[in-house]
């Protein structure tokens, strides 16, 4: 009996030791591969430094990229995670099974190849992961969340009614709204209802329309540019301040995943010396 117990303990100890060594070696394979621009590496134990190619990433580390900057994180030889500009991620898991990142804000793109382990990206209680796929996950300051798969199938958790994304599908979860899953498209929907009257005494003009839920919409060409977010149904209305004289208004939209669209300008003239003309909207 004692001999059997000793053999069992030896096997258990060997298994635990193997797992420990393997996990540690796996953790050492998660590194910063490339850095472009101002990217900060905040270490879990304290201290901040400029991200360096070849640095090992541990649980609790954070990578924060500045405007126009980017970094690529590598897991083994083939799996890569691109951190886009103005993005912050925290490494929340590094095990023999793969890695997990918390996307605090911005956008990451994962190229995951079999054999290296799964890659999971979390954000606001939602999770997207895969072991053989190419996918993108984005999260903005307003709490909107989006993901798309350009190759392979990804698993989705924490989103009502959605458990997976197939290749070529896109998921948008507006802050406080219901998720929308649809075929991905390079073109971003943008329809605008311009002010009906080309001339007005009013200090503002309302510009309304529809685009993808959660997209950021900007109207420029007035006294100053105005931005806002489309609601959970994709509708938006922005009140644009008008300068005296001609205002050549233009509308642009940018989705949570970074797709862009713009509409040609419409001219609205503000003339405070003219008779009052009502401004109405055409839907």
C-alpha cells in the first residue's frame, strides 16, 4: 500500500512539475513583437516604460498605444495580436491553453493559428475567442462593443442571443441596446436628412439621419464641428451651430470597428438681416 502511494505521489509531483514548467515556458512565448510610435508598457509589479520589442508580457501587464501608434504582440511563432492606435489592453490570463486580454478601449486584431493556443478578448463583460481564426474586436469610450470575423469561426460569450460569429459576420452591441449581427461590409451605411431651408436666421440647424448603431457621427462646416453617437437603432440628430453667411455642411461617420463613410456637403446660409424663414427637416 505504501509503495502504491509513493508511486502515485511521484506521478502527481511529476505531472504538477511538468504543468508548471510548461505553463511558465508558454508564458515566456507571449511577447511584444513590433512597436511603432508611442506605446507604453505598464508592468503589473509597478513601473512604466516604453514598449520594447522582445519584452515578455505577464498577467497584469498593460499595453497602451498613443495617437498614431501601434504594437504587435506574439504568441509563439504564428499567432499575432495587433494593438491599434489609442488602444489600451490588460493581460488577464496566460496559461498553457492560451492568452486572454481585457480590451479597455480601442481596437485589437487577432490572427490565431492552431497549435499556439486560444486567444480571448474581453470587454465590458463580453468575450470573443478562437483557436484558429482572424478576428477584430473594438470597444469605444461610450461603451459600444463590436467584433467581426474575417476568417474562421469565433466564440462569443456575454451577448444576448449570440454565441458565435461565422466567417464574414459582424456583431455590434450598442451601449444599452440589443446586439445586431449581420454580414460584414466594407461600406458603412449613412443616410442624412439635411435642413430643408437653404437660408435661415436661426443660430443652429438640425442634421438628422441613420447609420450603424454606436457609430460616431460628425458634422463639420458650421461655426464649429459637432460630434455624437448614433443610438441603438442607428438614428442620430445633431444640432449644428451656424456661422453668419454660407455654411457648407458635411457629415461623416465612423463605426466602432473603424469603418468610415461621408456625405457630400449641403449649403445652409445664415442671414440675420433677412426675414425669418422656418427650418424644417425632411425624413
